[in-house]
C-alpha cells in the first residue's frame, strides 16, 4: 500500500526536494503545507501515514504545530518526525520528551530521506 506523507515546512526548496525524493525513491504520495496551521488542516482532512514537521517556522512553529496535532482526535495518532538543524544533545532530549516518533537533521540527504523515515517508523527498507 502506498504511504502518504505530509511535509510541513515553510521553506519552498525543502518542500520541493523532500517531495521529489519521497515520490521518486519510495513512490509515496506527498502533501505539502507551508505553515503549521495549514498543516494541521491538511492532516485532519487527509490522515497521512506520517508527518515531517519543520521545527523553525514563523507564526506557528513546529512545537506548537505538534501540540495542535496531538490535541486533535483526528491527528493525535499520526507519527510525527521533526526536521531540524538543531541537533545539540539538549535539543534532541527536549524534542524526545514531546512524543515525537523521530528526528531528522537538516540538511538531509534527499536520496536517503525515504529510508530514514521508514527506519524511524519501522516500515522496513524502501528499496
């Protein structure tokens, strides 16, 4: 069954690279949201298999978006993987306490992104 991934990131280049990589390498369906509020709305209506969520966004940042997703009955069980350039040990420990499914460091290697997601969520290897 084809996986559906929602990418919530305000950077157009990250959206494009991640979408292309996930579609080309894994053949997954990908939805894109440019803000936290848009991402929550899309997640509620599409019920993706997983969400890639940028931490640093204007207005509603990734942590606020995560909390909104966790508070909504339609989205509370969707695995969320944070994407961030903040990879200090203290940041990783803080993020881990938030109930995320995983953490992907930015910049990521596009051709390995689908495998990183699959391994994080125990979906098995993509290729």
